[in-house]
């Protein structure tokens, strides 16, 4: 093992493995590893994370679950045609895309699927354990990058919690990059607590909320009174279609509003609206309109416009999180990782909400990972170990 990265092979098991984010993750890792593109956006490739023992990008092996059957090479070609991936990149990394595609297993339940919750979780966990065993992996991290689901209604596990339960049963650390329930379901609280596994989430902070995490503290620190904060999101692709569901949009907006409450100390007037614009594909535009008071009641306005590609913004963060959580697992850490709040709208555990403070906590976490921490690696059961976790329901997860 080198001074800066681990040589052990590490799995990244993606829920929603044929979606835009997952495809960009696989393509991006291959492109950076081959030296075709610089690691722009990868925080873990900056000097602050040197010598933290993170798994090398070249050591990552990809697989996952999805309910769609569009092969990754074809999906990558579509993303290149839409300007998400560089023109000419898919053919250059065709072997890597095909290798990852061979490791994608059917999600569920599919049409006509008669399996109950327990059978689904057992099957999904078996897929993950088989992936780890066949590739001789030191460990695997399960990352949810599927489409946003509505908040659960009733006692059955929602789709994201079904896969989270499978991750626990397979002995794998878990990252929820979506606002979906995942490990937050009450039925998974006890299994998560006793699993001995680290986990992080939820809802990746890639655009509008990233700005809010910077601007909210600015207003508070300058003692400027925010009267109203309204926003609009225009987006297409799988996320746009999923968020056309009002219940799913409400789950997404909860994290955006929470950032303002935590950084401003109050909830200003205003709402966030999400509009599905299929013509935008994987691109999005976010507007914010902030009304605030200055000295002697002078009324002022700040407006921001964020235009970006959600998949390109999210993919490096997913790679960061997979590496950081894999290293935490190697070091014997377990439970929520609040130091990774830098990456999320609604972080697990207690931690700051302002981006600058979150970054400081993340750098401190990198320092922590440099030393021997906690139990010996893989204590408490690694991949392949049987764990009890309740069953759940599932639905399509054609990526975010």
C-alpha cells in the first residue's frame, strides 16, 4: 500500500446503476484513471486528502441494481450526445463501461414479480455478496443514486429502504445520495445501529442548496435580515420526471428548506418550485430570489442563477463518498458519519450546516482517517456476513 492510497480493490455498488449519475460515475472514474481528463470536482484528489489511505480510483470496481435494461455503453453514448460526457469518451472507455454493465443485476419487484419483502432483500444481498466474492474485493460500498421517491406511506419499506436493508445484510457500508428514506426508516434503526457499519447521507448537495449553504451563513454573519427566500428549479431527465410527483418534490424540497433554517436560525417566507422540462435532459437551471433588509431598514434583493449538469456535479461527489466511507469501514468506524455533511442537504448525525464549517469538519475527518481508529478492519462482519434486516417494497430506480 502506498502512503496516500490503498491498493486493495473496493466495490462500488450503485442503486440505479444505469441512470445518468451512475453512468457518469463509471465513465468519469475510467476517464480520470486513464489520464484522459483531470479530476476536476473530486475533493478527495486535493492535497488535504493526501496520505489518508483512501482507495485508489483505479482500484474501484462497479456494479449495481437497476430495473431498466439499457446497457451502460449505450447510455453513455446518449449522455455524450446530450453534452453531459465529452464527445468521443464512450468509445475510449468502452471496455470499462461494458465491464460495469456485466455487473448490474435486476432490481425489483418487476412486472409479475411475486417475491415478498424478505425474499427481495435476500436476493439483493446475495447479488452484492456474490459481486464481492467473485472479484475478491476487500469491501464494497452501496450507494443509492436512484430517482427520488415519495415519503413512505404505511409500514412497508419504500424502495430505497429495501436496498438499504440489503446493504446491511450483505455487510456493506451505505451512502444515500438521494432524499429518499433509505436507512431513515424506523424499521432499519436497530439493524443499522447493531451492524457495526458506517453510513452517510442523505441527498447530495450539488447546486441550489450548495449556494444556500454558502449564502445563508453570509447573511447571518453580516447581521442582514432575510425577509423572503424563493426558488425555482427547471430540470429534465429522470430526476425531472420523478420530481413531477408532488410527494417526491416535497421530499426533495425539505432538505433545501432545512439548510436555510439551520444557517439563518429562522425560516424566511418563500417556497421552492420544481418544474419538469423534458427538453432540458440532464441539465438544470435554478433561480433564487432573496429579499433582505440592510442598515436602517434599506430593502435589497439578491438574485442568483445556477445552470449546470446534475450528473456531472454529482458524479465526483459519489466517488468521493465511496472512497471516504470505504476507508472509514477499513478503519473500523461505524454508525453515522456526520463529518461527511459537506456533501449532503440533510446530513445524518450532528454537525454544522454552513459549508465552510462542514468543509473544516471534512478535512478533520481526512486527518482522522490517516491513523488507526476504532476496531480492527472488518470487525463486526465484513461483506458476505449474514445480518438480519427487515424486508420491504421496491419500485423502478432508473437513475437520478
